[in-house]
C-alpha cells in the first residue's frame, strides 16, 4: 500500500472490582469513516505474529460513492 496512513494509540486497561483486567484499543474516527465502519459491527482479530495483528470485518458493506459539490 503506497499511501499508508498510520494511527498511533495506546492499549488501555479497564480494571473492574473483583474481575480480571480487560485491555482495550480504540478505533480512530477518521479511519472508521474512511472504511465505513459502524458502531456495533462485528470484527475479529487475526494474529499474524507477535508484532502484527489484522482486524478482519465479518461483512464488508458495499461501497457508496460520495459526490462532491463543484464550486464553478
């Protein structure tokens, strides 16, 4: 991929009382908007190796063309 966009983020921990801590990562809104990712959509992690994960969408919606208004 030529024009690779990268988003740095930190893994966050939620520590509920009496429960095992859970780790979370957030999905940046600009990245979600670029691929049409919606809240509640099912995804899964694919572990490639210790340094690389892929996020895989269960169902990829059809792309929708966006028309831009021309300022003539």
